[in-house]
C-alpha cells in the first residue's frame, strides 16, 4: 500500500514546490511529483492542498516538554517522546544538565530503553546529549554548581568526583551522542580527543574559552557548539573568543536557540550569514515548561522553573526556554527573514547531518518519511513519522 499526499506547498532541499504529490511506501518517500498524482486500488489519498509540508523537525537539545523533565526517570524520556510530535518533531536528543552519577545513569538507562522500543505516534529517541558536568562554573547558567567539576585533577571540596562521571561515560557510551564541555577547564582537551575517538560528538558550551583555547579543542576533534552566544565568552573585535572560533571554522555546526529572546533576531541573522544554514542547528533548549501556559511551574533537574518568555528560575534568571520547534521554524521565517527552504534546512536537514542521520531531514525520494504539515500560520496540523500519521490537530493538545 502506498500513501499519496497531495500538498499545496512542499519544501524540498533546493526549492519550494507548488501543487505536488508526495508518495510514501512503508517508511520511505518514493516520489515527489508535480501536480496531483492518484494512487491505485488499495492506495490512500490524503488531501493537503491547503497546507505546507516540510521535513519533520529534529531537535538536538531537549530537556523536557509539557511538564516532564527527562531527568525524572520512570519513563520520562518516553513521555517526552510521546508529546513532541504535536509540535512537528520526529526525532530528538534527550538532554541532561549537570547531575550526580546515579541520576545520570538512570537517565541513560531510560534513553537506552526508549531507543530499543518502537512506540507508534512517538518521536524517535536519539542518543543523549549530555550538557555535562565538565563546564566552566563561572558560565554555568542554570547548571547546579555542586555537580560541575574539571575532567582531571583532584576532587574539589564539596564538588562531585570527576571519576564518577567519567565512569558513567565509559559504561553508557552507546546511549550517548553528544557531550558538551568547556575546553579551557583542566583535562578537557584530553577528554575531547578520547570522546571523539569513541565516536561521540563534542560540543563547546558553558565556556569562557579564548579564541586559541577554542581552536585547540576544534583541532582535537570538537565539531559543534552548544547554544551559540549563550553562556559563552562574548565576541569582541579584539577578542573573538569561542564565538569567533565557531563562526570562523567553517566545518563546525552551531546550535542556535531560535526563540528571539535568548539571541536577538539580528544576531541570529549574523550567525546564519556567517555559518550558512548548512551549519546552523536550530534547537529549542526546551524544558518541562515548554508547551505549558504562561505562569506554569515545572522542573529542570532539581530546580523550579516558571514558564514566561523563557523558562525563569526563582531568582528571575534564565533556566532554558519554553520554545517548541514549530515556533523555532516560525521565528526563523518571520523574525529573521529566512525563506522556507533555509528554515527547513536549519530545523531538519542540518540537524540530521550534524547527528549523522542519513536519509533523514529532507523531502526527497529515498528519504525516511518524516513530515510536518503546517497551516498558513506555520502551526503544525499533522506530523508523519516513518510514513505514518503520528499526530494530527484533532488529537488532544496539552
């Protein structure tokens, strides 16, 4: 059986097609044709002629959504996976904050379980993103200070032992995809080389690294940056710092929180121009407050946050975002003047490339049939995962 999706607008890797038919068979796109193509006996025709179809979104940085934090345990990662399709997400990296070893193990066990379980209607669970313990304490943001430590050197009074976390990284390597660290901290460069040799992606974040220190980490194998500009040494014209290193090394992927609050839209445009959409990974940095009404309370690890313009800590500081990927896409289009092709690239195609997901993140024959269907306001009305409708607007929203 094949499924014929008749779409008013289809966003392809290099162009926007009008009045197209996307043909699905099993979990694949087998054709994208101009005009209305009809199936035969036993095939299914779906009328989306008033809709825009884009590749379903891939979010590389998700702490939680709709009241669930991924560190809660007891199936929290699966609950987040079940919620995300309503915002057009087909795949995501569950993302930790600095935490004790037992919490990290519980989280990675949860990730491993969900990666082995195919749940119809849920987003695909990718290997975890550890916004790890090896951060610069002066640029920790909402990260709890008591769980931040250098990768090498003696244990500091009142701090977690680095050996505990390093042991978890060794034991649970198959469930880990990305490790964020600050390259200027003791032992970080050696750890970069070790993680890269093990096949993991190393991301520079929560860092006060100089240009030279960041460049050394990039030469050691770091290949991406975590929420560019945020919790980083700022760019200055005589002191480019880690931001300058990321912007001037063409092969580095850079996460960008696309809510227009964490990073001003004008600065987002500068980053996109410098890196090009092929190296910008749109993320939410979403928390358990994402998708909840303004004023709602939620958790980020062991911290209380409130859903406002961002996720606010009790003291008023930022504790992540309340962003969902459909709004990230809309922010790129409406506040940054990005066209639909480049917005889809940054929300789906580039994340797939960054995360080494071949045949994902684009609408082309041979690709996995992960699709987000948008209305005229760029709101998600349907999400298709592996060639099946995973969510539609008639389903219950949070």
